[in-house]
């Protein structure tokens, strides 16, 4: 994929689809695919920084938003959390994110670290806020 600054929502959608492909390939460090993934992440972050309102809320809300945005399922998150049960526990707000999870989510999905390090809102508070 020829990398150039993103100029439209259509280009962003294509870039996010390519990013998902690259994430699922788990490219080796230093490979051409890893370089493409890194550069594509920069382009996506730049475009979203100028056109998308910053994510608000807690880490789980940000993860759920990114899942929806990229068409990911909980099974797609296993590489970031380690096991399916950890994915379920985090998304159910029963387990906090570890530093390793935060790093993997930030690097792999481009979720801002400053959101991921926030405390997770308890499940009962999320229902009240809705």
C-alpha cells in the first residue's frame, strides 16, 4: 500500500482495514510489514487527531469504541490480553488493565495511553451514565 497523508473518511476506512490486516499478520520487528504498520499508524493518528473528537471516558469504553470502529470481536483481542477469559473479564469491568496490556493496546490498536491508564469505571456506574 502506497502511504500518503489521509485526506478523507474513505481513505481512513481503507487505512483502518489495512491496519487490521497488518495486526492479524503479527509482522516481525524490522520487517517491511512492521514498518508499514508503524507508518500507517502515524497517518491514522494524524488524520484522527485533526478530524475526530478525542476519546473520552474510561479504558473499557475506549476499547469497545475501537473494536466497533475496526470491526473487531472479543476473540480478536486475545493477542492484547493473553487469554479469552482475560478479554471477557476486562470488557466486563471485572479486571483492570495491566501495564503490558496497556502497551499492547496502545501499540496495536492506537488507543491513546492516557486513556488506557485511567481508572476503569465500575459496571454499575456505566449503566447509570447511559
